[in-house]
C-alpha cells in the first residue's frame, strides 16, 4: 500500500468554510471508518480553525489545501453573471483551474493516499487532478445540480462526473437521474444517522428552550440559508400561530455572515437599492415573528428533537434532507417541500407530509396538520422510524462506502 502499512490511506478533499451539513456528513463517515483498517487525511480548501478542529476531532489528520479552488454550480445556486461578486468568483475559478489541478497533484504527492475521496461536486479541479495523478478517485456528489443560464456549465460538470471518477456516489436516485444516464460505477448512498440516539429528557430539553410543557414546538435546522427556506417558514408562521396559539418555533444552525471585507460592504450597500441578503431578510422577518427564536449552529441536536413536535424542511432547491432522516430516527413528524429527492425519501408522503415548495400557506397547512392530528402523526412516525432504520442507518451506509473503496482499489 502507498502508505507502507496494512491500512488504506484515504485523502478526503472538502470545501466547507463553516460548520454545517456537509462537514457533519463527512465527520459521520470519518467516525464510522474502522481506524484499524483506514487512515484518514482531510484536506480543506477553505481552512478555518473551527472546520479544521471539527474534522480533527475524529482522529483524522487535517491539512490545508487553499491552492485548490471550487466551482459553485449546484444546490445553492450557480454563479450569476449579473452579480459582480459571482463574476469575480467565476473568473477566479477559471483562471486558477489549471493551477488547482496541479495543486491537487502536489497534494497527492505529499499525502500519498491509496484513495482520494472528493467530498463535493463543486471540487471539479480536485477530481481532475486526482484522475491525472492516476490515484483511485471516489467522487461524492453531495449536491443536486441546477440548470444555470443555458446549461453549458451543467453539461460540463455532468461530463466530468461521467469520465473522471472510478466511482461516483450520489445521495439519492433523483440526484443521479438528474446527472444523466447512470453509469455502472455510479452508486446511491444516502447520508445516514443513528437510529439509537442517546436518551434526552423531553421536559428538561423544553425547559432549556423556554417551551412550556403543554406547548407545541416546530424545529427548523439549517439556519437562515436560502436553500433551507427559513424565510418561507417565517412567512408561514402567522397562519400557524392563528390556528395553534401556543405554538413555538426554533430555527437552529444560524451561522453569522462572512466577515470578509467585500461581504461586509455588500451587506451595507445592497439594502440601499432594496436588495437584502438571505440573512438580512430572515432577520427582518424574525423581528415580527411571535414565538420564533434563532439558535447558532452546534453539533449536538438531540435535545432539539426531544423537545420538538414537528420538523419543518421547506427547502427551495433539491438537496438531500438530512434533518428529515434525523426526524425519522427521533420519531418527529416532518413537513417538507415536495421537491427533488423528497418524494423518494418520504415514500410519496407515507413517511411525512409533503407540501408545495416555496408556498408559505402550504407549509402552514402542513405544520398545522402535524401539530394537531396526534394519532395520525404517531402512526406515520412509527412507520418512518422502521423504514428509516432499514434504509438510513450507519451500518448500511458505511458498508456501501467500504464496498466502493474495495472496488476502486482492484
């Protein structure tokens, strides 16, 4: 083996600059791999102390790889040519593409992995650099792809996924179908979560969140990200409160906006012409939302689910709904946008409530149903727990990843 031991050395290349869903998913994978069989190295293209420490907590070696650039064109939106900041990012990505490919080769020479696991679709330069280096490549397509302007960049990325990796891993059948005709080396491995979470006393959890024992609590995970649809929930909230006066809501996972100078200037100037950032718009809506509180990102969310009576997942763009899978494990009814992989994951609404994406009224109706129809929700969450455990448990997911690792090394 390349590392001179009996362990497989895996280099993970990741793009996250803040804590959130992607780092959490990667950490679950790192924690699930047997340390006696796998030696893990995480390369961060946007190294920050919080992300590096987060990944290091799993026992993985963490290195900086800031010479590699990403190419955003996925779930969170494509680089819009009318936005000056996006144009700058696009030009930067294009200008530095070849150097990023070379930097990936240098990183591989330094780390000497047996397998490179590229942890995002937007890390296309890293995938190409790995392919050119001749090291087995597992490309984890953790995002859904969006169409963009005329589809040129979308087709370019899809072609890379068809030609570069030894194995491509998708989070859902919907994501794989949207990339084109499936290849033999394409696999679907959903994100997983524990279906045996530690016990958390519901009364204590509610006390910490200042929720009365008899009150009803709605939970949204993902903060103020446009992708997660917090603004849709905040616009739906007056209707929910009118029907369920004692309802409360926690929006968890709020990450403060970027402190970079250009981002600060944009937040100051754009509102002058009537344009608010997602964060600013949610702050505005939150100020008038009775009974809604925001909480910062944290890794331990068991108490939030223990206190919750319903989960809201009003996503605006297709992407894998980790909070919904976690709601299955905690037996909390989920109300989610009928978009992307949701129909497959929620089995056409038998495991949760599907509502029209982007509609505050539809979301409000779904939440009212989840909060008031107790017997129906108990039956639904029991079924969701059983099916979720069968499909999304850690043992199922890690067995699939290890099988892929064995195949690409043959």
